[in-house]
C-alpha cells in the first residue's frame, strides 16, 4: 500500500462504474467534502504522480468544490485538468 492509498480512496472513491446516482450521492455524504478536497490536493499538486492521476485529482477536486458551491475554485480545477492534457 502506498503512502497515497488513503488519498486515492478518499479522492477517487469507487471508480468501478457500477454505482448508480444514489450510491454516488451516498459517497458524498460518507466523505466530508473538505477531506475529499485535501486528499485530491495531495495528489493533484504532487509532481511525482502520474499525469493521468493528477488530471483526475483536479477533476474530482473541482467536483468537491462544486459540492461546496465554490464555483471559482471548481472552474480553476477543471481548467487545470484541461491544461494538463487538452486532448483528454
């Protein structure tokens, strides 16, 4: 298990794609939004992480900021994800 395993689990949650919208909403309730933002920040801002993981972390952090109605922060994170790989 890596040092970031907890951050990955909290930031990305279950990415199996098997969750319905109700389950995704429940996951938001289970993980405090501030904790999700902190976990995603640890991954997004770590240059040693794979670019793909950093892009996902910025996207998920943007989503968490959206949950907090931090629109400017969410837009900044989505823009950073796009800037890392405009063709993704």
